[in-house]
C-alpha cells in the first residue's frame, strides 16, 4: 500500500463551526485514488453486491468507479428535482441542517443487493436516507463503504449490524 496524501481540514465550511474533511488531495493523486477504489471494490466483491448506490455529489466520485470496476450498475441518489424520471424522496437531518434525496422508482430490482458508498460517514443521516430509499424501492443494503469515518460523531451506531468498510477513521 502506498502512502496516501493527507486529507485537508477546512474550517468553517460549509458553515461556521464545521470542520470539513476535504478528500480532494486523494482524488488528485492517481495512485491513491485508484488504491482507495480498489479497496472498496474488494469489500463489495466479498459481499456479492448487484449494484452500487451513492448520494450526490461526492459519493458519485467514489461509487461510480467502484461500480465500473465491478462491472455492475451505479444508482445515483440525487438532490430533489435532479432526476429526470419519477422518483421517491426521503428528507433527513445533517449535522448542520436538513436535506432531501431522491432515487428513481425503478432503479432497483426486487431483492437486489446494493452497496451504499459515500466519501464520508459523519452522523449517518445521509446514508440512512439512502438506505431507506433502497428499501422503499425493493432492494437490500448489503453493506456500506466510506473513504473517511468521523468516529467522534458516532454515525456507525446508526447503521445496525451491516458490514462497514472505512479506509480512514478520524477520532477528533
């Protein structure tokens, strides 16, 4: 394993008091990005998933390459009004406000096993909304993958007993 560039912390983004963890140094380093995607793809292979779902926007940067690596479908979970076809919607709370996500009503085949990925696990609100959309569409969340986990926010406790893979854990 190659040494990854350090993640960058950006104070007061997107709001005052938030310490934003910026993954762009990893994205900019080709070998590090490729290795991160490969690690999460290996996790997905072990779970035998049929598709990868990821919330907009940074989740797309992780989810789409994993799906391509595995040769399976990618399911975009988008902000309201951005999907061109009929969709289902879930509102949820973030650590700094509220938001909503949508998924096409026909995105998932009944019983399809889906890996949910995102750049970062914080309080768990975004991933829980994504999991609820998958369940509502007839799918099953088989596991969860993240580049970064902010362990001090205890988001993992919200996720039940599902398999979780995080590449970096930040304690404070």
